[in-house]
C-alpha cells in the first residue's frame, strides 16, 4: 500500500503566510469513481431503469472516461474485486493506466452482518468481518492502493433502549486495530454516515470519525505501525462524503477542517444532497453549491492534493454522462476558488471588526455573471453610520 504523506495538511497558516499559500497552491482535482454505481443498484421502491452491467463492461466504460479525467477506480471486496477476477483488474490497471485506489471490505450487505460487522456481539460473525477487512488490506497492498475505505453502514441500531453503546464502539475500534496490525503499513479511510441503512450508525459524524482514529491508533501494537505514528503519520484517516455530511446537518467547511487539521484527510467523496434528507447521491454541484465552495476553500487552505472521489447514483442518465457532469462541476468550482482575491478574504476573516460586510459583498460579486453590473465594493460598504 502506498502510504501518501498527509502531514502537511496539519500545518496551520495565518496572515501573510496563509495568503502566500492560497496564492501559490492550486486546487487541481484528480478523479476517482466507485465501480458500484456503474451498474444500477437494487431499490425498495422501483425496478431498475437500466440493465445490469458486468465488471468487464463497467471497466470498458471507465476506460472511455480516461481522457476526460478519470484516473482511478474504487471497488468492494469480495463482490466487485476478488481472487477469481483479480487478473482482470490487474490487466485493466496495466493496459489503461487507471489505478485501483482502494479495496473496500463489504461489511454492510451480507445477511451474516444483520446485527453488525466489526461491532457484532457474536464473536464468530465479528471475526468474519475482521478477516474480510484484513483480506481487503492485503489486496490493497498487493495492488498498490493508497488506503482502504471503511463504511460501517450496518453497525448501529434503531431502538436505543438498552444498547451498550460503549461496548459496540469498543468492538468496532478493536476490530480495526486488529486488522491494521495484521497488515502493517496500511491505512484506513473511515467514512461516517448518520443513518441509512441503520436508524443510527456508529461514529456517524465527522468529529466522531476523528475520535475513532485516536482510539484505534492508541491500540496498534505492530512495530511498523508504531514507527509510522512516531513519525507523525496517521493510519486511521477519513473519507468524508459530502452527501453524508449534509444528511447529518454538518457544515462542509467546518466538518472537513477536522481531519485536515490533524493530517487525516486521505480521500473525499463528492456528490450533492438536500440537507437532512435520505441519501440521494446526486451529481456534484446540483444542490448547495455554496457549501461546496466553502468546503473547497477549506481544502485549499490546508493544501489538500488528494483524490476527488465521485460517489453518485445516476438512476436516470447514463453513468458516463453523470460522471462528466460531476467532473465538470468540480473543475469549474475549483477554478472559481483558485481565482478569488485571497488577500481580501484573509483580511476580512482575520480582522472582521474592520471589514464588516466585506466578505459577503465580495462573494456576491465573485459569483455574479460577468454581464452583471454592480457598484464598486467601496460604495456598497459605505454606511450612513460610518
């Protein structure tokens, strides 16, 4: 597994140092995509609107998107990548140059995980979840992946009465530590989600994911992992998904700042989502573009140079079109963020008393079409009370 150095994310800059960084560091998105949404998913409410696609046909679609900017894929073990189709994936990586970014243990779908995976009170079932996580990490190392995303979708509850919350969390954290020590030098990218499919999911918000990182890393015993931690590397990092953050009424900029401030942002999953609604996985930028812009600015402040993973559910359009739309949306948003007057923004936020209204007035102008004629900032910010 290629352990990307994330330590620079935690270097906090202010004043002129921050301005210099913002002027010199450019957001330049490189795109990955989950192979799962290249074929229609099962739904409780309607038939599939598109035919199922084999792994081979999904890889063909991905190949067609390379020139458009798709540089990596993400896949679950054992349903999307496994021992029987490993050579198919290896040939694809070799022939296209599109890399496999992460092997994700499928810990939420099987009937055996009805009452949880790594948090399951049945030691036999829990061991199967740990073993699957270990095998995913092993494949990740074999294929040169950068991390393994962990999503605890089935680890949670509906009725909170009598649930031993602390014990569930202990089992889950110890399971991750056991897997990491079994495959030393690996990294996990944890993905929180507040609910769905469970009524409430463990470690469901971004700060809880950061807390999980501290808990698991304190349990690691293998010397390789301990040495990496002594050098300041984080092994339990995060993969926040925009839709999941908004389901939990999190603010994107604030949420992303948590893992960034500790050098824990290994990856990001992008889509759009109505605030607090069910998980829709809409195309990037369709809803709440102001949240997307604020989140991207936080990434720029911390020098995030990782992948922008696309995790969408294009039920009513071809998947390649949806991916192109989402890549276009992120390119355009990053261009807008890169082109802003960063000195003005830093001055306005670091000394708000002397710059009342400046940031809002400036952002209105930055978002306005070029054909819109607005008064100069000075005129807008002149008050009769001045």
